[in-house]
């Protein structure tokens, strides 16, 4: 990177960290540390909620998803506004009524202590894994593309987050997330502007959309009902709604954001603000990726976007095979250039027949390109069977480092840092809060003073920070990062949501029934997930959310009528 990019990156990142630490330096009580004195306005809550969800993975993986698969991933978010409305009407008032610190406190009031412990433990496992991934994901890509040391990158991202989160708690998280969202949005629209500007002079924005549409990249909605299809209207509306109900309604990293609100109304407005803006924001991120696809139609893309993998193949006995594939790839680009020129001319002349013919030619070339790229991936694995051959997550950062102007590169890498820090800080804060309130205070030290719990909260923030950074250093990479986060969530969220839905809507269900229902359901979800992974069934991961939720509720109803429910009823 140029010295100017380094200056932009360092100044932006350091300002966010220093601002968060300074702004909340006077935090001294456990309520202030864990819930920010419950004085946040709705727009701060809304931005904080968005920043918590928008990790560095969002800006590394999502554009690559659009490049490879088009805009259809936006369907994943179709259930989000529905979930926000349901939570604002029914769930938030329940939490406010009991004045809880964590979502899981409510479960002891409604059921019993073991259900609270079990649900909180599921959260700690799931969120601890996800937090490690939100640090590791940008670190592995930045270290690969920029040549940075991976362990050092993990330590820098994780360490910066731990500093201001440990100093200021929830308020530090919320204050910095406003700045981080500002940096993220500025970077997002700058990236879009630059990629449009970088198109050839003869290619207008309208031409770019025509090409993307013809190549199938603008297919937003798929109404075909297919459980094995990860992204269609039905998986988004049904599976997505349940995923987001669980994430925003039961995950402490999000619940803590709106429990910090000044009032019930402020918290509700913050959630609805997120529901209104989140889908357009994800659309914009995907749109950037789709425009990068168009850009790389006119500028030859790398045969493989992870240059480290290519260097390994070049230095191996498979180098000649790679050279042959590269020659074929270059020839294909020459043929593509001719078809692209004909297509643009036909668009300008309004010749629909020629447009259709040119698009068919381009699609055939696209298929051949994919075949060559697939063979390169085979060479990567053949050279190093531990290598991750999927290069989708490297597409956008490659474009940024190779084609963005000086200064903008530094800002966009700062965006990735800011996004990673924003989500990780919320996760660390939530992990510490749940550990202190749901386990330490409830099971070990019930009657200590406020200062004791304040100091313990700082300790557990540092503890989880060290644990998460350690996991980030030793974790292995998933094939697609944005999916990895959602898969981890989907494995656990269905059961957690089922427990809360039972608590809210099935008033006669007792603690024993829901506790054993949740355990059995979680085991079934594990089995379904591994059956899908081993090819025994085909089930897109989003469906694990409604399946898990409904199984908990159904088993709880059945168990409530058996010895479990009867014994629990006698005790109560």
C-alpha cells in the first residue's frame, strides 16, 4: 500500500478507538458498563444494531457473492423487516417490563434456572465461535492480499476492540459504532462510485445494467419453493424471519443494544430503523459486487483471486498445467472482448436480436471461464490439499487493491477494520454481560456490591477478548465467510428461538418440558446439519431455524403432558 493509504487507515482506526475510550472514560457502575445507563436515542440504537450485524465479512464476502451468484442473496434479508415488527410489538415490552440485563434472565422468571443456564450456554458457545470468525475472516484475507502476518493482524484487530470495549463497556460500543457506520457508508458509496467511473468510456451505467441483467446477475427474486436452494423468496421470508427473530430477539449482542435505550419507544424505533435500512444497505453491498463483475468483463480478471494459491501452484510440479489453463483463459478473454463490443453496439443501436445473440455468446464464454477457473481450483487442491480453493471472498479486496485510487484503498481497508471491530465489540460486550449476570452473579456471587460486578465485568471482557483472539488465530477457514457466520447461527438459533417463543406464547408450558425439548431439538439439528454436509439429505441451512423453533415448541407441548410436565407442575 502507498504511504497515503497507511495514513488514512491508521488515522481512521486510531480515531475510532481513542474516541470510544475517551468518550466513556468515566464509566464506573455495572449498569453504565453493561447497559450504558439506558439513555440511548433511537438513531444511536438503530446504527448500533446495524453495525453489530455488519461485520468485516459483510464487506469482503458479500460483494464476492454477488460477483459469483448475482443479487439473489438479498432474499436472505426479506424476513428481517417482519422480524423487527414482531419484536417491537411483542418481545421488547417483555424485557422492559422485567428490567433485565440479559434476555436469559427472563427465562428463569418464566421457566426455571436450568433453562436459563442452558440457553445462555448455547449463546456463549455460538457467539464465542462467531466472534472469533469475525476477527479471523478479515485477517486471513487482508494478510493474504497485503502480505501482512496473519497472527499479527488478528492481534491488532482483536486488541483494538478489547481496548475500548474493556474501558467503556456498552456505551463505548454504541458511541464508536456511530462513527464506524459513518465510515462504512462513506466507503460503500465511494466504492460504488469508483467502480462505475472505472468502466470503459463507451459503457454507460445503463449499459452496465443491461449487461448484468443479460448475464443473470440482476435476478433478485426466485419464487420456486425448493428446500435445497439456499436463497429464494420462501427461504428468505420463512427461514430468514425465524433466523432474525432469534438473532435480534434472543442474541445478547443485539438485545443489549436496544436494552440500552432511553425508553421502550426509543428501543422500538431503533429496531424499526434497522428494519427499514438494513435491506437497502445489503442491496447496495451486493450491487457493488455486481458492478465489480461488470468491470471485470471489460478488464481481464485474475484466473484465481487468491494469489497465494497461484504462487504455490507456480512453484509446484503443476505449473505447466497452470500455464496451459492461463493461455486458454487469455484466448477466452480476447473472444469475450469481441462479443462485448458487439453487445454494447447492439444496445446503443437498439437491435434486440443482436443483443440476445451476443448475450448467448457471452454466457457460453462465461461457462467456459468457470470451467477453467474450476480446473485451477483443482490444481490448488492438488498442490496443497489443505488449501481453500474457493476464492470468492478475495474478489472485492483484489479489486480494491488493484484498481482503486490511492487514499481510497486505505479508506476501504479501514471500512473492513471498522466493520470487524463494530461487530466484535458488541459480541465481547454481550459475552461478558451474559457470563457475569447469568452465571457469575446468579450462581456464585449473589450479594456483592456494584463496584465488584463492575470490575468483574471488565475482567470477563478481557477474558473473552483473549479467548476470541486465540480462536481467531487457530481457526480454519470456511469456504465462504458470510455463509459461515449464518450457518453457525442457524445451528443454534432455532432452539434458542423455540425456547423464547414457548415462553411468550405457550403459557401452560413448564420448565422441565421446554428444557428437555430444547436439548433433544438441538441434537436433531446437529444430526440434520451433518446429514446435509455428508450428502444424505439436501437441506439449506436457513431451514434449520424454523425447524428448530417448531420442534422445541412441539416437544415442549408433548412433554408438558407427560411425567416431565406433571413433576414440574407439582414442584411449582
